């Protein structure tokens, strides 16, 4: 695994990203196949293709406000559009000529990109980085109305894997993980995102 590499469940037409919400938001989203009120279209929402990163973040769907794990399948075109609009949350010298250039671009960005330490099955931080994409209120409508193909409640899976881990059944837990593999990026887009 390279240091910055997008790994995800994907096929020719789509990619799956994960989000964690309180049941009153996550439940209706899974039921309707897209986000409906009380989901807010007026604040930034973060999408992550790494299941294990979200498990570490949500403590296996046990943190308040993160008890529902959603697998959101979005169009590949939508995902690549989001990536093309993204500006990193830090002034990566491989992407920007100066901090001033980064500040200007970041102030106008409708999509943010952040590379956080990937997590192991047991929640340990890894050397590899996992991408997460922040969609601002200026592009949320595109995400909800145009990009989302389906939403599936993965909370039972999260609980099942966590139960196996607590029982010391690591191989059985690992076997249930979503199968993520490298997502190919055009070289210009990889450079734009600071992927290596």
C-alpha cells in the first residue's frame, strides 16, 4: 500500500463511501436511498472510502451521533468531479507553489480533501494515509440529488465485526470486511490531490 492511495469498493460505474450518523438521520437515509430531512444541506459533510477509518472514528458505531453506519454508493463521475474540485486542507508543497496560493485556493474551495492515517482492524494508526472528502454546502445538492445511487445500512455489519474482535476471532472478523482495492487516478488528478 502506497502512503497516499485511494482504496475503496468500486466498479466501472461507482464507488462506495462511508458516513456515520445518528439514527434519526441514518435510518431515513437508508430507507429512502438518499438523504432526507433532518439531514442538513447547509453544512459540510465528509465522505470516506475506508470502512476501517470510519470504524475507528465512530468506535464501531458506538459514539453518540455516529451510531448508524451508511455505505453510500455514488457514481464514479460524481466522485471524480468532487476530487477535481478538491483543495487539500494543508499547503502541500507538492501541490501549491506557496502558502499564499494555497490560502487563496482553499478560501474558494467547495470541496476539501484530507489525508488521515489509515487504521488497522484493531484501530491502530498506520503509515498509509486514507482520503476523506469534505463536501461544502455549495455542492451538497449535487451529492444528494445527482451522485448518490444507493444507501445501505452497514450498522449490523459493524456490530458483528466488532463482536468477533472482542471474542478474539480476528480472522473471522477480517473475512467480513468490505473488499477495498486501489482506485486508479489519472496522473494529473493524483498530482492535484497530493496522492503518491
